[in-house]
C-alpha cells in the first residue's frame, strides 16, 4: 500500500501537541509563534510523473513543496529558514530531513492513513505532533 490513494485529498489541521515548544527550539519569534498556533492549514499531496507536490494552504499564503524522493532540494520553511531538504517515501510516510547552514537537522514525518495525516516534527530533544483530518468529499 502506497501513497496513491491519498493524492488530491484535503486534510485540515485539527490539533497540535507541543508545537509552541517546537517553534521555540527553531528560534521562531514570539509573535510569529502566536500567529502560527492559531492557523489551521489544509494539506494536499499530488504527484506529476516522478515529482510530488505537498501543498499547504493558509488564509494568506499557499506553500508548495515540490520534490523527487531521495533528491536534495533547497527550501524556504514557513518560518523563513533556508534549508537543504531530502524527502523519502516509506510506505505511507513522507520522511523529510531539513538541514540548515549550521548543520542542525529538523525531521518531519508525515504519516498518511485512511482519515488523517499525522505529522511528527523533531528538532534536538523537542518533538511536536500535528493531526490533519480528512475533509469528507474534498479533493483538490
């Protein structure tokens, strides 16, 4: 079983655990942390040939991450950091490793299942979990 059955489906953020601590570990400014904690983005995964696009839609911005599995790419994170990222696919999990200029790594696992996407974010000794629920009959 792979990711194919999840393409084009919309998942809305419904809960976050320890996200503020995670953002503090990333040195995200207090005002930006407060704004980010109030947002409920919609996540959509699509594929075109050998490229995947992960789209996160916010009220004021849409963020597209286009990648080929296992191939490093440059990325600007939503909090403004420039990182080198590699995303690999393991079954129904997108495993992303972001490395900043100082060599510090952030790991994001996006685990797709029938009705949700569980995102586990790790930096140093801080772990946060965010749950996105499938919006019924919602396709991108």
